[in-house]
């Protein structure tokens, strides 16, 4: 089937090929079944007709035997009743005695000339065609002769013609039904694919609202739903990219504008390059550098899923090391640091450097936003099949309306906006790194009651069950 034929049927190129395949299978199946039905019907009719002929022959032989007994032999036998049975069956009758001499023959002269020595030794023409029947004439327990019947060539053809007509009609109806079902199934198979392809072209053309929305069973429905999910993800990613571009532009614009204004004042002589002025400009370059560095860190964290080097590690030891590395920064911010590390092993399978980076970001975030005199408590414990790390403070807390956004990239709450230095990337990096390890991170806070950030990682069951000692790194 050509593509043009497929389009005329409303199927398209793929549908045209599928319909052609289905039609070929249907045609082959119908042809095979029709041939088998014709052969089987013909043999069945032939067998039934031969059985009828044999019954006529048996009745004829019985009538001849009765006439033989009444006459006491063949010399004065009356074969009228025997002839009547044969004529009633429209058959040519030949009666022979025990020595194969013809006693009676109703065949015409042309047939009589060939009655001897043909057809299984019965002297009946057409025996090979299956239109003959013979029976022995038995009287007093002895075979005294035989009868041979030859039926005309058209015998039984009416039944065969009727049967073949019905078979042919049924074959045509089955073929038409098979083609209709093939067309319907082809449409059901190709419609989801066509709609997905059309939606893909619309998405490629810039229509981000296009969706396939195909309600189909099985794999085709799964394909459509997966495609729509992918389209949603692509749309969200595009929206996130645009927001990121806008946020990055906003974050970079402020220090760049301050630098530009300050340098222009120095260039034009409106201000003198005093140490205080140069220090202010240097602070802007540091802020700019922090934003760029944070963006690079976020990009690296987003690719962590493909760059993780996971090994069995002891999480408690890693938490202690992270607190030790950030303790100076926390104390410089006027904070008191406390640790509550479980004595039991906390084996996890993770990338030690990435987990250390996430813990460091949490501690730096606490140092940046807590007030001098606040306390930061770091807890490591086990809960079922998970290992938990909690960084809690008794700082100002996070408003309820801002809490759902703390892990959004480049998002800063009201407290962060009142302070300088934060880019709103540190917690987004934490979420990316922990999610890449198959864990989760949540933030709990109440205004004026502090904030708790809880990291949950799956414990390494293999290390627990086998007694393998995790690496400390």
C-alpha cells in the first residue's frame, strides 16, 4: 500500500503500512481457511454420497437374493423389484452370477461393451471416479452373485454447489470484516503516535502549551503520558531558565552598577581614591565574585547526579569534620556550636566531598543569618532505615509564607534581603546534592523560635548486614 493510499484511508504513511500488513494477514488467513473448508466440505459430501450409494447397493443385493431364493436359481429369476430400486436411485444396474456372468444389465449398449474387466474387477465403468457401488448376493449362507450400480456423473452436485456457495459468501464476509477490523485497529494504534508527533512539532515550533493528551490503553497510553510529562518538565525547565536569567541579571546588576558609578566618580574627579572608597568598591567586587561563584557551585551541584563517586562512609565522622571545618566561621559570627552525634554507626553510601559541601553550606547559612549569641546545634542520628543530620538554631526563624521557598534557587527571604552577602543559592545547592544521593532535605521553622534543616539519607544496608567498616574519609 502506498503512502497515498494510506492518506486516502485517513491513516497516514505508518498507518498505511500497518493496514497493508493486517490486510495481507487477513487475506492469507481467509484464503487458507476457505481452501480448507472447500476441500473438507467436498470430501465430506463425497463420503456421505458414497455411503448412500452403498446403502442402495445393499438394498438392491437383498432384493436380488430374495428373488434368487424364490426362483431357486438364476434361470427363471424375476429381478423386477431389484431393477425398481436401482431405477429409483437413478443408477445403472448390473447383476452377475457367481461365475461373473451378467444376469441383468440396465446400462445402454455403449456402457455394456465396457462392463467386463473394469473398475476394481466389477465390470463397472467409472469405478475409479467413486460413483459406483457393489454388493454381494448371499443366499443360504453362500455368495451366489453380485450387484453393481453406476451412478450418473452429476449425482450429488447440487449439494456441493450449495455448500461451495455458502463457503464463498462466508469467505467474502470474513474478508470484509477482517479489513474493517484491521482499519479500526490501525487507527487505534497510529492515532496516539500521530498526535504525539504533531505535539512534538508544535513544541519544537515554540508552542509550550501543546500536549498530546491521548487516552489510550497499554503502552501507547504510557507513551502519551510520558511525553506530556516530559513536555511539562521542558516547559518548567524553560520557565526556570528564564527566571534564572532574570535573577542572575538582577543579582549582577546591583554590584556592577555600584562599581560603575564609583569608578566613574573617581575617573571624573568627583571623589578621591581614599582607602574607604576603594574598600567600598572592593566589597562590590567581592559580592560580584560571590554571586558568580555561587552560580558555578549551583551548576556543579545540578550535575552531581552524573558525577557522584559513592562509597560506604561513616556519616557521624563526616558531620564532626564538617563542624570542625566551619567552627571558626560560626564562632566569628558570635554563635555557640553544639553537637549531638549518635554513638551507633551511621553507615551511608555517598560521595563524602558532596555531603561535606552540603553540610558546610548549612553551617555557613546559619553563620550568615543567625544573630550573635544564638546557638547552633548539629545532630546526627538514626531513624529506621535512614540516617538523619539536623542543623538547628534558635535564631529569628523564617516566616511561614517564605518557608516553602527556602530551597528555591536565587530566592532570598526578607531577613536575607536586609543583610548583604547572601545570593540565595546555598540551600538550593544543598537540595540538589542531597536529592542526587536519593535523600531528602526539609526546613522547619517558626518565627522567633529558630530554624531546623533536616537531611535524611538512606542507610547503607549492605554495610550494616555484612559488618563492612565504612570509610571515614
